[in-house]
C-alpha cells in the first residue's frame, strides 16, 4: 500500500468486529431398538424397531431429566410402533418437560426405497401388511401412521422429521422425497450423515466432516436440512467397536469445534445403544459441561430452535 492509499484508509471509520454466531448444540435420541445391543448376537430388533425395552425407555427418560436439570433440552425421534405399548407415560413425561419428539416413521422404513422389498425387514417377513401399496405409498403411509399415533397417545404433533438411517448426501438426489416431506408439513429434515472413517486413531477428519455437517437448504425445494454430526453411537460402537473414552474424545472435539466456530452440532444417539455402553450418561454430562464452560458462546438447543436460526431467505 502506498502512502497516498494508506492515509485515507487510516482516516476511514473502523468497521465493527462481527460477533460470532452463538453455537447451537443439539442432543438427540432416536427412540428405537438396535441390532447387536445389548448383546452382539441380538438381531431380532430388525423386525420390531419400535418395541423399546424397559432399559431403553428408562434411559431415555433419565437423559431427559439429566439434561433438563442442567438447563438444556433434548430432541427425540420416535419410531411409531412404540405408541402401541401399554405405557407411554415416560414419553408424556419427556414432552411435558419441554423436550421435543419428532417423527421417525412408524416402522423405521427406508425413505429412499424405490421397491417395497427395500422398505424394512418387517415387510419382507409380512408383505401383506403393505396391502398392495407401492414403495412411495408405503413411505407416506408410514409417516402418517407415526403422526397419528403420536397425536393419539401423546396429544402432540411431531416436532420435525428424521430419516431412519443417515445418507452421505442427505436427500440431495431425491427431490421427490423432499417434496413428499414438504407436502406432509415438515419445514426441516434431519437426513444427512457425512461419510467419515471410523478407524483413524487421530480423528483428523473431524474439522472437515463438521464443516460438511452444517445446516443448509436443498436447492431444488428449499427444504432445510439439519445434518447429524459425527460420530454417532452406532457408528462408534457397532461399526468401529470403539471404547467409551474414544467416543467421548470425539464428542469433545466436535463440540469444541462447534463452539469455536459458532456452528451447529447435532449429536445422534440411540438409548438402546448408548444406554448399554454409557450407563452413567457421561456423554450428556460432557456436553452440558462444555456448554457451561463456553461462557455464553453456546446453548443446548432442539432442532426446531436450530431451524428458527436458519430462516428461509426472503
């Protein structure tokens, strides 16, 4: 810069420093059963994903109480078959405490299915349950069934939609599914789970994957995507066979990156999995501790609040 250029620049008013966005940390539980838990040989849950056992129900309620006592909220996504159970008092308790419960379909169906055989193990065993529906018709029916069950048993509407299973590109290649969800009244979806290794002892992938896991709108429809953040409990403890300490390290790194960058973190857990490997709820205490230590730079938020912070452009 020359002297002639420098002096006017020196005299120009200073631009105010931008205030970093407050980080939003979401704690989510997908209320479903998981194969390989509580024992590695367990596989029958594939056929009754929503039939939560007592341990998973109790753990979910305990996490909700634990996080609430720390001033936070959790966001659950319920597989609709759980509403067939005699006692849904634990879910009513979670909702009454101000936590959110979203739609996770009735039978944990694969929403990208183009053929009925791809939908879910249950329908392979009992195809008559489809009553001649196409794959798309069955997906819509499954979403609506879960909504009806929640309204009937809890008296509330679903708070958002999460796809069973996460997809590396989310719904980017499936405008039809985006439009289907918009038609069903959903303003956001949680469908993307970025690819990442599970065997890197340095976890060097974390920053890049966290950047790829931030909310965005699909170009085709404008539907808001709120991705699930790495690493999920299933990826860690089933696919990677991680220890709890390693999982806690990954969670810490993800949350710290999020706070430092004023970003979004969406922890994905399942009470049927995390409840087995982390009975003391260290994962949730860690997140609450990190938010407390952020001195106001972060808040524990549900996904509705995250969606509110990412409004559709005018």
